[in-house]
C-alpha cells in the first residue's frame, strides 16, 4: 500500500512539473471599443497555467484607467503560430485573451 502511495505521489509531482506558470501581459486594446487584450507566449510542449483572477484584475485596472468600471473575459483564447519547425508543426505560439470593459467610460 505504501509503495502504491509513493508511486502516485511521484506521478503527481511529475504532472505538476509539466505545467508552466505564465503571467499575462497587456498586449493591446482599444479604449473606444472597451477591449483589453492580454497575452503570453509558449512553445509546443508547454502546458501553460495562469492566474485567471490576476489576469482579470490586470484587465480591470486598464479599463478603470480608461474610465470604465470593471472588465470580464470573453472566455476564449486566440492562438497564433509564431515559428514553425522543420516538418511544419508550430514550434512557438502567441496566445491572446480579450477582456470586455464594463460600464460607460467617463468622457
């Protein structure tokens, strides 16, 4: 039984070690449209995790700077290949997440 638990613990540590934590950065946006775009880059083998609450707080901060009240994610990611490998598979990707600013902007 102890051996089974030890194997499961090692497997769990191995799975956690496979993911990469990324902080999203503001990569674009439009005050007029009330859109903030956050993004990160990854290679084809990375499983990226990010703090969704921190990302939404960053988008909300930008929206509040424009006079809006808050921000929320559209709920989708847009991925663009930035480099190709020898057989045509994508080696690097840029991932973008858009946020909608909420409320009416101050003029």
